[in-house]
C-alpha cells in the first residue's frame, strides 16, 4: 500500500477534526504530501470521518489524479494539490467549516489579531479569499492568492484553510483560527475589541518561525 504512514497521519487528523467539532457530516478535508514521491494522501469524498479507517484514505498525484484507493478523492482535491504545486514550503493542508471562522467568512471580514496565538501562525489578520464554487480550480487559486506566504485563509461563505510544513502545525492553526474567531465575535457582541499591538505581532511571528525548527 502506498503512503501507509501518510495515510495514518491524514486519518488521525480527520479524527482530530471530528473531536474538535470543526467539521459537520463529511464536510472538510485533510491531506498530507510526500514531497519525495510527489504523492498526496487525502481524505475520500463523502465518507463520514467516524466510519473511516486509514486504508480509506486515498492517494493522488500532484495533479489530483487517483493513484491508489477504493474511493473517490475529496471534492476539494484541486485546491489541495494546487497548494502543493505552488507552495513548496508546506506538506499539510487542513480545510474545515468550523462555525465561528465560517461566520466571519460569511461576513466577508478578516479575523483581526485579537489573540497572540493568531499572530504566531498568521502574522496578522486572517484574510478572506473571494467566493468560488466548491471543488473548482478557482477556489484553490483564490485561496492561494489571499493566503500569500502565510498559513491561514478564510474562504468566503464557506470555511477555512490552514497549511503547515507538518500536520501538527496545520491542525493547530485550524484550532487557533477558530478560537480567535470565537473570541472576536463574543467580544464584539458587547464592545469594541482591542487588537494585539502591531510590533508584537511581527515579533511573535518571527519567534514562531524559529520555534518550529526541526531537530537536526
Ligand atoms: Zn469546504
């Protein structure tokens, strides 16, 4: 079986999304890229995460073509593979419909840096990519453009995408983005939120880059 290890990583991440309450039904998808082999392990389309096994995770190439697996790959495969083609610095993509972040995407408003953690991975506000239909190349392109060189983006009227050089980081960021959106919305319901000062955001972002160093 191809990418056994990567399939397990994707499976574990999918279970974490369910546990976190960040996906509803079969919506949301996760992938992990093996850069050496230029193959991607990705969640299958339409299969509830609760019923999934690591073997159900499918393998596609960088163009999204099915290489191995019993199921159709996620409907958002074009977006995932576009990220791997265009962003060589990443190996994991997490897409959720977590409630508060999606609420911000419906307002078409970036999530401002209201908590320090957001500065760590995002370097400021989480931007909103313009609306595009589910499963299209356009969705991927808009997301990629709006994200720039950072690691998180909202998809207008849809959800969130986070990326990372490993799955832990992409998942962690998905949690942070949702948390920041929740805090922001609650704070705004009774007043005007204060933002983390700009100079601290930059400092935290630089710190996080170093913090994530791999062991040599
Ligand atoms: Zn989606």
